[in-house]
C-alpha cells in the first residue's frame, strides 16, 4: 500500500470537500468548484467525485490537487496536515499502523451503517402509523372503527418518541436500544404482511 492509497482510505471525498469550502447539498450533491453553476451537479461519493456538468472527476487527492493547484504529493501532504493523519510521507508506510487504521475506519463505517439502519426502521414505522391514522380515521360517529386506525393511535406516540430521541443518543445508548429497534422492525414487517404497504393514498 502506498502513501496515496493510505490517504484515500483515511479521508473520504465528501468530508474533504466540506472542509475545503465546497457547498454540499442533500444526497452529497455539490456545487461544482471547477465551473460556474447555480444548481448542484457534482456527485460526491466516498472514494471519488463526478461532475455531470463539466465531467470533472477523481479521488480525494485529485480533488485537493485541482482545488489548490498542487502536485499529487503536495496534495497528500496537505491532507495529512489538515486532517492530522500522522503519516510520515517521506517513509514507506508502517503496515501495522495502516492495518490498524483500516480496522478503525471499517468499524466506524459499520457503526454508521448500523445507526442509519436503525433510524430508517424507526422512520418507516412512524410513517406507516401516521398514514394509518390519516387514511383510516372515522368520518362519522356511525362508522366502524378500522383496526389500523386503532393500532396507529395506540402506537404512534411511542414511535414518534423513539424517532425523535434516537439521534440524540450516543453510540452506547443506540446499542442499548438495538433489541427494541429489532422488535419494531419485526412489528413493521408484520403490519405490512397483514395490512399491506401504503403507497401514496393506497394500500396494496
């Protein structure tokens, strides 16, 4: 593994772009820093970027090269300094340290993926209950109360609480409620299997 490979593993493109003042919008779409535009056309992936407007593309090192007019090794040194990577760019990389950093990065990515999945479960469950509540509310006192409406009323308060508080939890707290989120995911799937999936204003 070269020093270039190591830097690319340690710093992802969206993080570097934001750090260097690139305006990044939802979905990691950015205003391209290499041509004038009013709407974001540059997609930032973890390991590369691509502009659909001017076709600029490359990895995180190329991004820094183009932003600051640097050579590739100068860009590596810039990233090493700005992100406190602690790499000795004048010596071959210490593979023990490299592998340790790679494990740390993999663990952080796995933690992020777990947290995103848990939040997605809570969001989908709350959204489903909210639609049950809106679509199956009785329109007159003589209407038979739909069981989906009753179920939503019984559970939506708790679902909303879990959704709103999840992002305030630290990593340890998120791990502590994983069993509960797993239960909610099973309950969501049961609702879909028993009552159908809500698509817009219709259930299938």
